[in-house]
C-alpha cells in the first residue's frame, strides 16, 4: 500500500454529512439467541449434545466444519493462474517440489481455539481472522467516551514521511501472567498491577509502544526499531513473551525485515526477510502481514510482500520461573510462486494480507489478484481463485451449516482494469473448492497510490449478528465517499448501508452478554461510528482526528484502542 496524505487529496473534496445515512436495502432477519441457535444446528457438526458439559464445548464444536477435504474444480485449477512455484529449505532450493514433506504435521483447529491468552494476539484475533474484540462489552447508552491519548511520531526515509498509525495498524493486547511480568522490563507499578492489560502498538514512526489499556500510561520504555510498521504485528498465542513484527517500508537503517522480539527485555532475537535471494522481487521485502504461530509444531508462519511464504521452526525455549527465553530457528522453509499475469508493471507478486489457516491449509490473497489455498504440509497449491485485482483484504473463514466458507474482497488499482472506475466485488467462496458462492459488487473510483475498493478486512457477524457480514468499501460515490455495508451471508444482498467518508479501517463487531451486537468503524475524516448491527441505526459518531484513521481498532471488553495518522493513540470506552 502506498503512503497516504494526512489531510490533503482524499479529504479535501466533499463536505459530508457527519452522521452519514443508514439506508435500508432489505428485510431484517431475526436471529435466535446463542444457546437455542447452537442447539438447533448441532447436528451439522456431529456433536452429541447429551455428552457436552458446557456451552463453551458446544461453541467449540460448532466452530469447526463437519468435514474438510479441499480440492480444486475445473475453474480453480492452480495452473490457470500460477505458472510456477519453488521451495527452499535452509538455503537450498529443492530440485523437485514433490521431495518436500514437512517434518512436522501442521494442523490448525478453529479460530476459537487458536489461543487461551486473554487479549488480541494477531490481526483479527486468530487463524480464522474473524474477531478483533475480546470478551463482552457492556454497552447501554450507545456512546463512545474518550479515556486517554498517547503521542506517537513520524519517520522520514528519502522523500517519504510516515506518521502515526497506518494501515492495517491494529494494536495488540495481552493480560500477562504475574509470573511472566516479574521477568519483564516493565515499570514496577505495571508488574504489580494484577489486572493490567498491556497494549502493544507498533507504529509508523519506528517505535513499539507499551501502554496500560485503562489509563494509557506507559508500562515500559518504548522500543525503537527504526523501521515503519504499517501492519499489526503478532504476539505468540502460547502466552510466550514474543512479538513478531514486520516492517512495511525500508529505513535509513536498511531494507525492511521481520523482527522477532523478546518481550522480557525487548531485545531482538532474530530477523529475516531482508535482501532475500529467494525473492523474485529483488530487494523489496515489505511485511504488512500479521503472523500466525503453529503452537503444536513451534512454527512461525509469515507471508511477505516479496512473494515468499516463510515457515520457520523456532525451537523455542521458555522458562517462566527462571525468566529465560531463546529461539534457535531451524529449519527455515520458504515457498514462492510466479503468476500467469505477473509483470513489473502490474499484478505484482507478494502478500500484504494476513493469511487464514484451517487444518493444514493456508489461504492467502496477493497483489496479483490471486486467492490461493496451499497445503502447508506438502507446499502444493490446492486451488486458486481469480479475485481480479491487488488484494489487501485478508481472507476470513466462517463455518456455516457445518461447511467452511471464506469471505474476501479486493481493491481497485488504477490503470489495471480501468483508468476511471471499476467494479469491486465482495465474495463468498467455498473454502474447499475455491468456487464463488455469491458476489456483491460496488462501482469504485481510485487515485494513483490511494486505492478505492476494499482495503479493509470483512467482519463476520456472530451471536445475534450471525446472519451478516460487514465490509467498508472506499470511494463508492466519489473520491471521498464510501459505505459500510451489512450483507446477508446467505443471499449476498445488502441489508443496510451506512454512507459517509470512505474507510480503509476494518469494522469490528462487539457483543453484550445477551448476544446483542454493535458494529464500529473508523473513517478517513477521523470519525468513529457505532451502529446497531442489525438495523444500521447510528448510535454515536465520535471524531478523534481532523485527518485520516487508516488503522483498525481492537477492543478488550468495553475498552477500544486505535491510532491515527496525526500521531495519537486513543483509548476509549464503549458505554
């Protein structure tokens, strides 16, 4: 993604109505409450209701498909879209792709089982990429209230200046164990605060900030790594004090790379990805993706904009009692590909999205309009779907009626498909075959370097919002305009749309204990909207910046955190 001006260009055109407009497009459908919904559909998963001990067990079982055996159909054969692939193991390129077999078997469960950590440990929460909120909210008034702000800065590299928090820019949050905190370089008060939730925010000024979720007070000294961080980073899902964060642009320190940071003392344990000779994009080595970790095999899984998927066995050694942590990466496995329409001018290689994974299969979209399903254990492509354009939207997995589906959209890169406007579809895709179930299209415009379409990641509704998905679409009615669309999962029809200034930020669904749901999103004029998820009624519109909010918020219970391009991190409460 190219750099975006703070206030010019995208913001200077139209005067928009502050609250926008919620337009009813179809009938609203009532969802049953969570317990009765689970009970009524439990037969799809093979779950014996009489043998379950808790609603949590029911939810965990329902979160998985009844079966999953991915294979291509005629229209999704990988050879239609991908010319070639290659595999490298510890610096040696394999002569035959069939020679590769992972030493460990990679197999991910449903997203709900990705981590036991209290918090948000990766972009959109887990390997399904289906949540940016942790716990329940207690929303009664439908208001967003400011609690605190923290200042960030900017960094200049050549003629580019990067400020504040950018795309995707989601903060991470973790409630560390008391034992882990005692060995960290936190301030003493933070170590002693029993209910401390630490916000960990990698920003575009080259710093990683550490803040108290409730107060915004620094919990330790900010870590300067000297590179612009546009993406969201990731924490280890096992609760290990490790941060994985990739630079989104080159620095005065060198070319972009991934950092593996020891959060006991904020030392850098390992870097990779820079000037990689296995890359087909030369020295371009940007990493906007948010990593996943296979806890069972101790493997870091990290796609890069250099067109390489990295699978790194970490060989982690962590002793909480002794306060020691180390890694010894080996083997380092790399996979790359070359598309049938790839060129220097368009349909580039590389992944900017954050991959989704289920079982032993990874789902990735790329700059070249390819949505790929890859077997992690053989590194063979299973299916590929054409998604038309440069995609920055992360795939989101959803189990519905015992079957696994995927939701995704794409952007409109000016000049690739059109020099004026182009259709940007939102797709529902069968995750087993890659076939399109339905698509809902929006006509979008673009500017060079500041794309229209969908830059965000779709929010899949749950609880009382389980019939819907939510997506922000940019530049729909003009260069400065956009919509938040609520779309019916079954039909692909818009239920309601909220029109306002356009957004790159990803929407977030939050839920009260009774299952009632709200959706919130940030836009390019610095506004945050809180809406009723079923009706689209605007409950609150709260402005925190005169400029752009590109970053995506994260929510812990009723606390929300997001950064802005004008160098602020905001902590707010949903009331």
